[in-house]
């Protein structure tokens, strides 16, 4: 029987498992988690959420399960707006330059 070992992650599971465009995947995953959280906090059913944000109920179901294939940033931002949320994009200087990254924050 072999011993299990663990390795400290980088903070981006997509990068850790070698997914191309890992930063983009992590940012979209964070957006989708935020959307799902807002839908739950508003007490909306998937059907109600679908009507409110203008997508099909199966697409809401996919999002609630964390599947964001086929959803661009623009589309995700539009869904947040439809849920009554502002989306603000802030660009700031990274120090050091080698540590520049994409970061999302829900207020």
C-alpha cells in the first residue's frame, strides 16, 4: 500500500492541473460562484432566475453546478446586471510587474 502525499496548491486549481488559460478559468469560476450565490440569496428558483436574467432554465442549472462553458465575461457581466448587481472593472499597477494577475472581488 502506497502512502498518500499532498502538495501545496498555487491557489488556482486550474493551473495546478495544467488547464490552458488557467487564470481565465479561475476568474470565470469565481464569477459563476458569485452569480449562483446571488441567485440563492435572492431565494430564486432556477426558473425564476432564468426569466429574470434572460436565459433558459437548463443554462441556469449548468451555471449553478459551476459549468461556465460557452459563457463569455461579457455574458456573465450581463447576468450580474440582470440580477441587479453593478460590475466595476478596475485596472491597477502590479507591484512587482511579474505578479500581475486577474482578480475578482464581490462586495
